[in-house]
C-alpha cells in the first residue's frame, strides 16, 4: 500500500444529536497496525464533528469505548486502534466495522496526588495558578510529582511546583 492508498471501504455517514453532542457513525476497515494505522475517518466525519482537523473524540466500536484524537497521516484522517482496544472490541485486521464518534469536549481527567492537592489547597495563590493552567501544563506538574521515587524528592518537587505557580 502506497502513500496515496485509500481503502474505499467507507459507507454513508449517519449523524444524530444527543446530550453528548453530534454522534457520527461511519463504516470503515480495520487496517494493519503498521505503520501507525487503525481506522480511517472520512473527511466529512471530521468536518461534521466541528472540532478542527485533529479533534479529540470519544470512540465506540462494537460496544467498547475509549477516548483519542483524530490523527492525520499522509493526508488521511485516522483513529489509532491499539491491540488492547482491538481485542476489547473483538475486531481483527481486515474487518469492516461501524464506528461511532462524538466530539470530546471535556478535558481529560487528571487525578492530583493527595500530597500535591493538600499543598495546593494550603496555598491559595498556588491553587489559583494551578487551576488556570492548561491541561498539559497541569499534567506536567502532576507527572513530575508522581515520578519521584524518594519521599524527599517528591516533597522537593511539590515545593518547586508551588514556587513556580506563585510566580505566575
């Protein structure tokens, strides 16, 4: 399959509205995982979702749901399909499947470690700064704290987070 390959397996797009937003269903073929393939998304589906060229979406395939982002590779819109999601959905490479997608407008959930949350709650300026951060910057701080192996390293990283947030 060359760079310009098109599967041609797309069927008509079905659209309906729900409390979650616009739900779009389409048919496609489960593609081989190499190189970085999965489920091709028709351009009209991406347009209908209205979240830009690479929208975050909630995906349902055979009753199994997960969250991801539409990727663009070699001019094609794709949804990654990991081995775990492929197995959970009960599909294999080559299967023609019906996929349901809805624009995911909720930011991904982040769990603040208890010690970081206590420190932020005890420092109103730092808490206000943390709450104003983008999802990715909050995630970076949380991962820095969670990545500490020793309690003293964790405490030092929490102090660094608080200092950085107070400076905002």
